[in-house]
């Protein structure tokens, strides 16, 4: 039996190495492109996901794109520095969940919401100002809502209680009495 070249998924790893190598090589020739390298690699991985629907490309691309966007925002808006990178990374994780839900990928269902939500909160808190003041009240409320979801979410998924009633099947009915 003949197998097509790259049909086992190894070519995705090779493509990732090529993308990183090209970004590093371009960084040698173009001055100041290094600050865009992370974003370029992440966007290239997302393009790879669009072409292949490979969940690894989506997960890696979203995370690296979020970091790259955070780095650029950190350099662009230094007055609010300290929160952009975790905020970008958090939105990268939330992007995994969003795109995974849209494409119905089992690898990206619920888990990205946990690090994504935490990192968005950390990023907003790191920016200070009004966002940090709001988080002082929002964080406990989120924990309370999560606790309620855990308590009542389990009750919703449990099958309803069915009473055990012994009933005679038609084959087990007693024969009619002769009079």
C-alpha cells in the first residue's frame, strides 16, 4: 500500500520550523523586524490552520499571535505597560476557544477559557487605573459565579431519578383461574 507524502502529519511540524526559520532569517537583514517576528510566526501558524484545519496550528498560532500582539502593544503604549502581554496571551487562549467552537474541534472546547480568563484579568490588573479598580470587585464575583456553576451545573447533567417499580411483564402474568 502506498502512502502519500506527508499524510501522517509530519509536514505540519516541518512547516512550523520553516516559518520560524524564515522569520529569523528575515530578522538578520531587515532592521527592527525582530519585534514583529512573534506576531508573524503566530499569523503564519493561523494561516496554516486555515489551510489544514490542524488543531495544533490553531493552538500554537493563537498563543503566539496573542504574545506577539501583546509585545507590539506594550511598545506602542508604554504608559500602560505591564498588562499588554498577558492580555494578548489571554485573548489568544480565548481565540482558541472561539475558533475551536466554530469549527467544532474537540481539542479546543472548554479548556482555553480557564487560562484565557485568568490572563485577561491579570493583564487588565497590570494596566492599573480604572480597570484594576473594577477587577477588585469583579474577581470575587467571578469566583462566586464559578462556584454556583459547579454546584448547579452538576445537578443539571444528572439523569432524573426513576422510581424502581416492579411490574409484571405479559409473559409472567398468572393464568386465568378456571371456575
